[in-house]
């Protein structure tokens, strides 16, 4: 090759290759004398940038590496060596990119050994460094993988696309009983139990296609035993297309879960058996009790003029009610223990609830000659969010006990409310109250001047069937369940109960319940006086004395002759004609022969029960409008819900005559009696009782009620006029009539909502379900903007009020 050709080849190399040659003199600043053209390709700076000293090579060295490079150069000069070699360091190019280079520099010296010139090259090794870094990362990744393989308690293994084992950790070897060497000669189908070889191969192909899978399978160990494994598999195409699997032996866990499932099934079966037992016991006991108490009531009415026989009848009634009370308490306790107790948190009128409790219990206090006082602190909101049924039962139990064990003195019940967040103190921490308005606690204190409870027996009395030692059950009666039930209810509501007692001084129970005060509930500035309220529930207005039924036909379906005879006895002085059937099959035959106005249907009967019979009645187009009333002894919530969904109304055994008349009046045509209705007793100042008949002007005139959809509302309002007179009139004129008149001209959604609120409020105050239900209907229509429905409903309501002289203009 000629010298010219060699020079051309060198120029080509130094123009395009990865090696840049530099030469610089040992003068101040070490000016660059020569640099190859490819410097711009590698560093981004032109030859002129370096030759004209516009760029200092030392400034391109990354700060972290600069000091090291400088020290190596200085060390070579001091050692008087003729070259410096840097393996690798980093430069920042003109574009800001970081590259790796290695360099070699030759040092020319004069005769005295003084440095004259530096000639050297830099080599771009960025790609090499990247490859080394990738290799290092891969090596570290494999080390980590091997560490995971060796330390994991789960079995980990890899297979190729054919299912052949490639790698395995010690855990998987222990699980299967095979060594690594043995596994590497095997495939997955060799240990798989659930899938055939063809299915396993198809499964492997599916994992490769989908990328991953999780499933449970069974693997056979080397010793022939089978284990249940949970597998999580992933396809890794970057690693030569291997499948990595994580296997966990869940044989023991599955066995434990199966044991738990069996135990749970047994517990649920026992719970179902208990519920069925409760339902059966309720039916079997309440059914004969229906006849005992019912015929005692019939005899009571027929023997009014024979004091001696009447005394015997009262004894039967008393004993029957005591037995029924025992049954109810046992069933209530059983329902709580079985987790069947359900709470309904809603807005409760506390003062109305106090009024009701007083009416039920005051008669007992009057009979014993003791004072019964109820006080509601002025600052207590008018209504609170809680479960009315639960509080009612707590009060009946505790106040009833206080009256029972007090011979002289008084029983005082106090209610008050305190604001603030609460902590549930009972068994159910964090009781899920709806957050509505102001949170706080309701306090109820029941205090008596009775016989007291010794300190060493105060815990025992909360246990089932426990009463204090020396307490005469003959004298006081009872079963020892009232306090147990009360405590369980209180704890279910998230509250607590505390006891203070001294023998022969008295006893006090303090109940604390978490409640909310709704935002629209304001304190009512008045206390409830004992003398303002009627004495007892048993002396409520008697429906059977103010309602006269018109001619109608009833089909009575009941397999017990005694219960059919009882209903016939209750209705013997009416114009109601009764047909009878002993089961659902006979009932359907009777309806086919003669269409009745109403059906009273027992639930549990042979051949066809009441549920199946009512479904068949509802299925017939010409029968489905017949009102069907359930006659039931149901105590479980799910059974009660089923009854409500299928039947128009429910009569619960034992059925009293008054309740039968009240219920039938909702469905059958009747008239309201003219003249004085029987009013509740009220306590006078001397502790006696007197009857206060309603003024004739307060009583409705005789009105025909033809059994249409408005009859229940009209009946309820007429009864309110009989029982509450001017009080109900005043509330109607002040709260309802102005809104009715407004809505008569312009239907306003806001006014309709306010009307519904006032109707529900008055309904709660007077314990009138019909007004509450009507208020809810108006509210529902307002929510759905059903203006047409509201117009029609308001027209009918106004018509009802007008017929009773409560409409516009009166």
C-alpha cells in the first residue's frame, strides 16, 4: 500500500470511527494542537471548538469522575512515566447525553525530562458499558430468583412449553418428595392428578396464550399420596419462553375449611331447628290459649250478673294471661339468643311513648294504691331516632317489675337527653345508628320504694329464671325473665343498664341508650302529669260496642273446632254469616260455591296450609280482591314478613274480641253507634277512677261506610273524635286544615311535604296508623312529583273530613 493510501485509510478511520485522537502542548491552559474530525460525532463539539479553546476537555468530564482523572494524570507526571491510561470515566456531550469512554495518553518529554506534549486517544465504550450493566442486572436478577427459590416456603418451579421441568426450589422438592434431578427428567402430567395428559398439555398452551392463570389442582407425591395445591402460573417470553409456577400445599387448610363448613352447616341446622321449634311451640301453645282466653272473655261478658261465677272466670283469665306472658318471655329470649331480634331505627315520639306506657301500667299502680309518676325533662327533644318497640318492652318490664315489688310509696320514671358523641357500651360496639341530626344519649331512670335487692344477689337477677332469694313467687309471681330480656335488648341497642338497690328502701335502674335527635325535633316545654292520662290499656274504647256490622259473609278456615267456635261466639250478635272450612282445600271449594266478603285463614292446617291457599286465591282473577286475614301464632320475623306480603291483615293468636272487631271494621261495611261510647278511665285526685263520657256533640252521627278504600281512614278519624274530642279537632284545624285549603287551589310540592310531615306527627301523637300511612303516601307522591295522584288523594281526604264536619268552612 502506498503512503498516500495509508494516509487515506487513517483519515477515514479517524473521521468515522469511535476513536478520537487529541494532541495538546504543555503550556498554560494546555491548548489543543490537533484533534481528529470524528470528535464532533462522539462529543457533539467541532474541531474548531477545541482548537480555538472555546471548549475545555476537562470541563466535559462528569464532576463525580473529574477528580479521579486529574489525580491519575498528576500521578503519572510526578512519577515521570511516559503514558497515562484511564480504563473508564464519563463525559457530558454537547447535547447533555452522558457517555462512557476509556483513554490512553502518551507524554513527550525533552532531553531534561520536561513534559512537552500530550498525544492520546479516547474510545467511546458506552455500548459496552450498557451491555455490562445489562449482564450485571441479569446476573443479579438470577441471584435474586435463586434466593427466592431457596428461601420460599411455597414450591416454585419452571417448565418449558412442553411442560418439562427446568428448575425447582427445595420447597417444591419437599412437597413432592422428588429430588431436583428426578424432576428434571419429568413433565407436569407425571404428577398431575385431576387433568389427563392431553388436558394438561392444552392447559399449558392456554397459559402461553393468555399469559397467566390461577387455579387449584391435585398433585401426586413420590410416595403415592395426593396433595391439594393452589397454583399461580405466569408465562415469561423474555426468558426463553418459560412458565414459572408458584405452588402452595393447601391440603390441611382445605380439610380445616371442610370441617368448618360441616360445623357451620350443623350450627345453621341447629339454628333452623331452634327456629322451627319456636314456631311450632308458639303455634301449639297459642292455639289452645286462643280458646282458653277467648272463651274466658265470652263467659266474662255473659256472667256479668253472677259475681261468684265471674270471679272464677277472672281466675281463668288471670291464669291464662300469666301463662301467655311466660310463653312470650321464653320466646322473646329465645329469639334474642338465636339472633332473630331485629331493630327498626325510626323517629319516635318520646312523650307519646311515655303516655302509652302510663296508660298500660297505671291501672296496676292504682290497684295497689301506689303513685306512678313519669317525668320528661324539658330539654328532651320532641322525638328521637331509636327503636320504639324495644324501648316499649324495656319500660313494660322494668316499670311493671317496680310496681310488682312495691307495696307502699311510689314508682318514678324519668327521661332526659344529653348531647354528644357516644361509645356503645353493650355487646354490639359501634351500633349502626343512622346519622340524623344531633347525636347523644337517652337516659331512663326507673326508681321505686319497694323491697330492694341484696348486694350479693344483684348480678344474679339478670340471669334467666333468676329471682332474689327469699322472694315469694306465690306472692309476686313472674318467671325471672323480664330483666334478662331487658338487658339483652339494651345491649343489642348498644346501651347499658346499671342497678342501685337497698333492701327495704328501694331499687333504681339507670338505662343509657345511644340515640339521635332529628334536626326538626324541638324540646316540648311541658311535663306529663299523672292525672291527665287514662289508667290502663285494658280500658280502651271498646270497638265491639261502637261498631255494628252490616250483613256480610265470612269464610272461617281453621282446623281447630275450638277456635272456630270462639270466632262464632264473638260474632254471634252481629249480622255476619259465617261459613267454615277445616283446611285450604275445603276453603277453595267453599269460595267456588259461595263467594265470601272476607276470609279468615289459619296458617297451619293439614292437606293445604294457609300460605298455599291464599296464593291460589290471589291467582284467580275473580277472587284476588277478596280480603284475606291471616290467623297466626307466628313469632319469627321472617314468618311475620311472609304473612304481611301475602295477606291483607294479620290476627295474632290469642285473638280478643275487641281486636277482631277493630280489624274487621277495616274491610266490612258497618255503622258507628250513636250515643255515648265507652271512654277510658282516668285517675282522680283521690286515687280512684271515674268514667268521663264524651259530649254528644263530639260523637259522629250514624254514617254508612260502604267498604271502599277510604273506610279505614274515616273509621280511624271518627274514633279519634270519640276518644280525643277537642284535642284532635284543635290539632286538625291548626295544623292540617290551612295546608289542605292551600293545596286545594295550587299543588305545591313543598306544601305537600309539610302536610305529610304534620300528618305523621299527629298520627304518632294519637297513635293512629292510618294518619301515619296517609302521610307517607303523600310524601311518596311528592318525592315522585305525582301531582295527579296528590290531587285525587287530597280530594278524597278532604271529603272524609267534610263528612265529619272537619272540612273547610266548619
